[in-house]
């Protein structure tokens, strides 16, 4: 069923739209730079109209061979392994001889899905989560340095964060699963953060590492908020009581206030604080040491956007910065309902099926890639 | 060599120092020592422990020779179960010495840690260890789950006891990874190796059932790994479960297969197998199995389920028909 020819060129009959996109993609690859670290040690996967990975186990000798294949074949999707192999094209996988692998995190808007088309609100949310992953986990907890991280837009609705560090390159699946579980707070035993000694109740200090410290710091910070403070205890109405509690948490003593149902209440607060990325990263991607992942700066065949490398997350605006076909116009016929969208400052839609429109190239390519329009 | 160094070597015979000592001193493996080596392996297999002997000056060099002999015997037997169980027992022995040396504060613990390229940094009563060492050298259990640990700037805080436990794990992995030694062994070694094979509990080999010879290589390998208490990743377990359910194996039998998994829980396993059964999951294709890292052969049958048909389906169908009659 899944027996894929390893390396066969693609010669099936293409639709007009597919042909159009192939030409566009090919011309883009002939003019753009490719930037893949150690391409000779990676397994590549190419995809087409029907499947994001149609051919895998592809090996290239160097960057220029990769580029010439991209120009001549212009796959709609290009992925490469997170792993480095001695023999990237060998099969079965064990014969590739795994050497090491980048650690990757896949953040996707799928979690807050609102349909097939790109939604500004969701995109902002994922960007915030990518920010949280880096600023609250990868840098402070895991101790990676900024130059070990590279971020790229997925080309669709999410972000990929690649970590290239000696500290993690050799880790196996299980170890990577532990890392993913940490980031998502999976298996966190909240009770273990707190313990009783006689009548006293101890918990994490603000200076602690791990989730204990995260919770203590977030808790102390939120005491500024009246609503939060009062939901803990009425006593905290007085500023001096808040100050006392703050000082006491610094030392790990959480007993300073008589909170009713203390443990449940703290657990409830913990859940509300969104200190983990539960449901926001795909743990299977992080754990998979032979995962094929979208090549940075390649074109995503489901949007026509670049899986663009991102230097500054804050400044990056996917709908502005990721579209690549910015010259000319194209007339298309709409085949399914399209909501109002804005790509590169051009607002268009909503469209009903059957409508035709002449659109800036990036918008037309987007609709063709979404299979929501045909050439007209 | 100074006697202090020899003490270190005899306690930690898997270290580079010990190996250098052995190769320099040209220790001879007399027949008495081979007997003692066999006793060491025997003990490891039967009791799960390697006995510590009184550290008399004469016994120290002997310990080194016995360890070398034990490795040869294990290698000659060349069986996964024996290698794993022996490695665990040697690691426990090392762990006991490490705990003692930790209290004696003689630098031995740091020296063993450096053997694994790990540096523990003291922080109060505890230690900081880099994540790159923490993850491979801690057992997969709730106690060591990273989520519940203090992780800061790439370092994990571990207690004194946990530090020793981690090194035990490292010793186990090191010994397991270094065996079997490929060499020609003398007759007394190979004979001892054969006697060790007889010590494998029957249960370990008794999992083979009728029909299992028709399982594809990946499935056989997973069953074999399970029987030897080798941990399978979650994705592999699910695939194995789906296969066995589709192959008509009863839930009881499937649960039995998982009984030797290092983290076996009867309740969970039974629930999960029943879940697979009631949801009628599709068998992952060969290429998916390959991406899970469990494909070990190039059978080209598309899906493990089709292997039987591809290899000897006709014969099987005939047999099944005869059975019905």
C-alpha cells in the first residue's frame, strides 16, 4: 500500500493548476538561495498534489545537486530529516546508520483550528506560543543559547523551532519524549511540589528551577492583581498581608496564609496560569529522531508561502513576509467558499463558488494551493 | 601501580584504568579463575547480584582477572537475556561500591563519572548534572520524570543517592553495550558459556507459540525484545498490539507477551489491548513501521499483516482449512 519508489522522478499526469504551480515553484528555486545544514547527510522527501511526502529516502550529494533537483522537479513540498545519517538513502531505516539529530518543536495552529483558511487570530496565538517555548523553556530551563536555535514559519499555520546543540544531538526517542513532556507539563505531579512538615506547608521557592519555580514566580507576580489575590484569601485585601505572603514564598514557606482547600486551590491556579505548552506542540514530532520536516525557506504547497526563516518572531508577519510570488496578476475561478482574507496588504474575498476574480499573484497562488480555485 | 589505584580498578573493572591495568600486567586466566568467573556469572543470573568479596590485597588482581573471564563466558553464551541480566548485576555491584566510596569521599565517584564523560557539580547537599547526561542515565520512572525535576539552564538537580543510581545505570549501559566480545574462546570458557545458557528461565523462551513462525521479522523482533525486558517505544507497542489483535491472539495472551516489559502493569496493558481491539485500529504500513524505527528487514510486503500471505499464505490457508475439518 505504501510501497513508495525511492527516488523515481514524478511523471504522472498533472492538472493545469498543478502544472502552473510547478512552473512557478521551479522559477522561484532557480533564483533563490538554499540554506540547509549538511544536506549530504540528510534524507529528503518530496511531495506533490496528493501527498506531502510522496518520495522519500532521497539523497543529495551537496547543495548544488539539491538545488538543481528542486529546479527540475519543483516538488510542491520539500522535507528533510531532522537526523544526519551516514547513508541517507539506505533502506530500511536501520541501514541509514543514524549519526545524530536536531531537536525540533512543531507548533501548529491546528489546536485552535478555525477552518482551512488562514486566520489572523490563530496565527497570533501560535506566534505567542513559539515565543513562550523559546523564552520560558528553551533558553532559561534547557540552557540553549540563541545561536543554537533557528526558527522558521511552517509555511502554513505554525512554526518550527530547530535546536542544533551538542547537548541534545545524540539523544534517543525516549529522551526526546521526556523533553517534549517537560515542555507540555505531561506527567507533572503537582502534589510533589508541595509537602507538609508537621503543621507547616512548604512549596517551591521563587528561585527554584523547573515548574515549581515557574509557579512560585507567577504566583507572586499575580498577587498584584486584586481579583487573583482575593480569590486566594479575603485576608489578602490588605497590601501588607500580600507583602508578607510574597516574602514567605521567596523562602518556600506557603503556610503564611490560611487558604481554605489549599492544595486544590493552588492546583486550580496552576492550571489557569498556562505555564505549560500542553496541546500546543506536537510531542510526536519532537520525539521522532527520523522525522522529515519542512525544509526552511522552501515553498509550502498548501499555501504557496515560504517556510521562511525568522530572525525576529516579534517583527515577523506571516501574511506579509511569507508570500513569495509578488509579481503580476492571475485570473482564477473560485470553486469553494472563500472568507475575506488579506495577503500582503491586499484584501480580497469573501467569494462564493463560481465567482471569478483577477488577483495579485500571491493571492491567486494561495487559492490555487488551497484547491479553492482553478485557473480561469 | 599504587595499591590505591588497584583498589579502584578491582571495584570498577569496567573503567579504562582497569583495562589498562589488565593489559599491562598480563594477568593469566588459570582454571581456578575461570571457575570463579563462572561462579560470578552464575550468581548474576540466578540471584541478580554479583557478590562482593573481601578486598584482601591478593584478591584485587584476581578480581580483575575474574571479571575478564566472566565477560568471556557471557560473550561465549552470546544471548541477550544473559547479557542484560549480567550487566544489571555488575551495575548493582558497582553501585554498592560507589555508595561506600561516596561516603569515604576518596575521589572514586568522580573518577567513575569521568569514565562516562559526566561531571556532577556540587550544589548544597545535592548535585547539578547536565541534561545530556541526565536523560540517558536515568531510569524511565515517575521519580525521574523531567517534568517533575528542577531544570535550570540545562542542568538538573539530583540528590546524592540519585547520583549513584544514575551511575549504576551508566555502568549497566556501558557493560551491555560492550558485550558480546567477538573472539575465539578456550574450551573451558565455551563450556562454561553453555552451562550459562541452561540457566535461562524457561519462561523466557516459552513465549514462542504455534503460528509465531509466520510473524514478520519486525513483530518477531519486538516480541523477542519484550521477552528480554528491552523497552519498546510507545508507537512500537501500539503497532505490536494491533498486529497481535489482527492475528487473532487473545487478550490474555497479548498481556502475557508484555509481562516482561520493564514497566509492565497488568491493568494498563489489558485496558490498552481492549481499547485497540474495540477501536479496530489500522495496522501501520511498513513505511510507517520503518519510521518508528522497528523495521528490520526489507520484506516489501507493504504492511506487516500481509507478510504471512506473501511468504506462505497458501500453505497457511490449507492448514487452516484442514484444522476446520
